[in-house]
């Protein structure tokens, strides 16, 4: 099994806290890129959040999803999580 298939399999265990549907079936996983032992994961975390007010309201949901993604992928080495629309980096945090 390749890294992309392994990541998809694991991400099926991460559920949106509002709908309880996994983030893969919801279409939140846009792209998985493996480069030089690093995995970059592009998620649609800001989907539907228009403007700063909506981003503030959805932040707790986004943070919970990111924490769960990090937990299920923690043993795969270096993983970077980015928003597919804004390219905001969620993990690892900015230094």
C-alpha cells in the first residue's frame, strides 16, 4: 500500500464533529503530496466560511479536525496540513 492510500485509510477515522461523517467521504481531502519523506495534506478546512466572522465561528471545528488528523498520522514522519483554498498552514504551527 502506498503512502496516499495509507493516509486516506487513516483519515476515514477522522470525523467532522458537527456531522459525524468522515472527512474523506465529505470531500475535505483535496490532495496528498509526498515529497522527500514529507507528507503535505491539503484539506478544505475553510469551505463555506466566508469572511472573518464565519472563520472565527468555524475555528473550533477546524482545530478539532486538525488535532485528530495529526493524531492518526503521527507515526508517518513529517506531516504538514494546509488549507486547500487559502494555503494557510495549520500544522505544524508557525514558528
